[in-house]
C-alpha cells in the first residue's frame, strides 16, 4: 500500500505518493514538478541515425543545443536517447514555459546542426526538413492519474 503525503507550502498543496524522492522546483510564488517526455520523429521515419551520428547527437545536441536553448525557456534536460528514426527527451519545465516554442527552437537548431555535420542525411530525406511535424509529448510524474482523480473526487467530503 502506498503512503499519501500532503504538504502545504505557501497555499500550494503538493501530493507525494509512495516513497518517491521527488525533486520540487520553485519560483517566487509556486512549487512545481513538471516533467515531460518528448518523442521527435525523423521525417518519413527514415532510419538515418547510425553509430557515428549517434555519438555526435549524444555529445552535441543532447547537451550543447539543449543547454543553449533551454535557458531561454526555463527547461532542464533530464535524459536523452535515440533510436534509428526517433529520439526520446525527458525534461523539466517551469509553469510559464512555452513548450511549443521550445520544441520549434530545438527542432530547428538540431536539424541545422545535423545537416551541417552529416550532409548525406539530405539525400535520405528529399527535402530540407529533418524532423517530422508530428511528435508525442507526455507529462510524467510520481502520482498515478487514478490517485489524483480520487484525491480530487474526495475534496469537500467530510468523514
């Protein structure tokens, strides 16, 4: 059985479930934990990531590009990995982060860097775009959705 802990911090209720060691971010008036899992797909699902590009991608655009762009959008890279035709990125954000603008900036910068350093990629993709317009963005966190639903349902009920 999981333990439900409620913490009140400056009128903000934080729900912690289980024994998770959850890191909470703060700003002037709030406490939050906003984790996202982003999956970006290469245009036409082309399998262009090979071992060389993989090492470059891990070193360069998982760290360098993400660090430069993330400061503008209050985003912190947590984890990054790839397959031959897509990448997985887990990041933390602030409540005021404009996720769609961040994703566009990241896709533009990483696309430009890959095409500059791996010109053969252009032949595999036909056009200038490296990333598909499609993406998958999921919120992640420590509390299961059902636990939060039940907590909200019970609000105002006196036992």
